[in-house]
C-alpha cells in the first residue's frame, strides 16, 4: 500500500494565509455568467450582430426570423435570453417587438474578463 508522507503542520498550526476576499461575489458572478451563457449560442451571437448592424439601431422581430432561418417562437426565445442578460432592450409597438442594443452593454461585456 502506497502512503504519502505526512507533513508536520507549521509551527503556528496554520496551513497558509487566507487569499483575501473574493474579487467577485457570488451574486455578481451569477449575473455575469448569465451574459456569457447568453453569448454561448451561435444564433444569439448572430442576432446581436444583426441588431447592431441595422442602420436604424433597432430591429423588428419580424425581420430577424428569415436571416436565421428559424421560426418566430425560437427567435423570440433567443431574444428573451439576450434581454434577460442585459444585452438587448425590447420595445413593444402594437403587435411587434423591436430590439436594440443596451447602450454600453457590448463594451461592458468585453471588459468582464479583463476585470477578473
């Protein structure tokens, strides 16, 4: 039977000094993970790029189904995830919903990893 040598504890019975408080709290990490989860889907990345590229700065859900070759319910589901992640803003006009980028959301997202 192989056994590892047992090391004597440090003279003051401490293993090591605490690393300090976490740089990212649990709730903040949860919120930031929502953004990355939202971006982890190719269709959602395409939706963001379509909305961003629109000269008017917004896109109607009716204009987003054809480029993705997906049904309206599926596109709406992806858009809801992007809205919940704080990347897109939704405005209802009559029977249609229009989507635009949340100001600064992409820049803030780009800085998430750098901030770690």
